[in-house]
C-alpha cells in the first residue's frame, strides 16, 4: 500500500500551524474526482480558507449566505472524511520558539517554527504507519507557497532515514487538490488555537463534527514540550 500525506501551514497572531491528512494513493484519486465535482457544483475555481472565511475572491458572491457556506463546508468535510486515514497537526507560538532559542540552538537545528511543526507532523505520521504494519511507503507533499521550504528540506535531510519532501501548488492548472483539504485543517487548527483550545479540531465548526470519527494527532508545543524535545534530541545549549 502506498500512502501520501498532504500538509499546509497557516499563520496569524504570532502562531504557526502545520496540518494535513494521510491517505492511500487510491483514496486520494477518489478525492480528486469528488473535489472537482464539488467545486464545479458551486462554480468556484478552488477552495482556500483565507478567502473563504472573509468571503473575498471567488467567494465574494457568497457573503452573507450562511446557509450556502455551511452546505459547502459540510460537503467538503464529507469528502475529506471519506478519503483520509489519519489527521495530523502541530502548532507553536513564535514567542515560545524564540524564548527557547535563547537557551537551545533551535534555529541551527530546526530553522524556524514552521520546520519544527512540519517535522513533528511527519514524525507522528511515521509512528502511525509503523503501528500495525511495516514497510509502508509514503510521500510527503507540502504547499509550495509555504515560507520555509528550503529550511524544511535541510531539516529533513538529517532525519534517519532522510526524508525528501515534495512541494506542489494547491491552486492553478497543476494543483494537487488534497492540499486544499490540508489548508482547511491548518486554518481550523489556527482558529482553535487563537481562542485557547487547540484540540479537538472538530469542536470549532459544526461541519467539522463529521471528522470526529477520524483518528488523528493534533499537537501543541509549549515550553515544557520544547524543553523535553531538546533534551531528548540533545540539542546543544547556547
């Protein structure tokens, strides 16, 4: 069985989140078909939460039409829920990363909060893949526009074994449509973090309740978590 994990990042108010979904290549092929049909039904070229939330861009015509917006999200969640095997997400406050970087060489090892959160997602994906079966092949695909691409490549080279991430656009002619589902997860995780609750993801939008049945890991790095990680990995002190 071949798996692919798709991830996107979302940032705001000094918080960085990375989130996405893990599924088989066969399931993602089915997702592509269903997602294209959904976009065609609602006459929109793509789905992107940064534009959907404030009703701008292709969603401008939906402003104030809460019933329409809710129905679209419900169908989008249904497609995601029937395509993925595992959800993954990690968030970290930039201030906490900066504070811990004064004691440990975080920037030298992880680069920035995005790379640290992305690495955490991949680590938990590997834990899940090894839980019941071994030797499963997996590709990791990130949104090509995420800031920190070069840094992430360097960080994952140090993994044992090394991981070579892929990068692709979420919109346009060569879009990898599952990245639009990853954008949804990253946005929701950021929103949940802003209001003080980062888990479970599905609590913060009614349509997300359908995802409650999906197994997943939605993590958060606090100071104690980062300290423990640095000690476990023997990150050098400054």
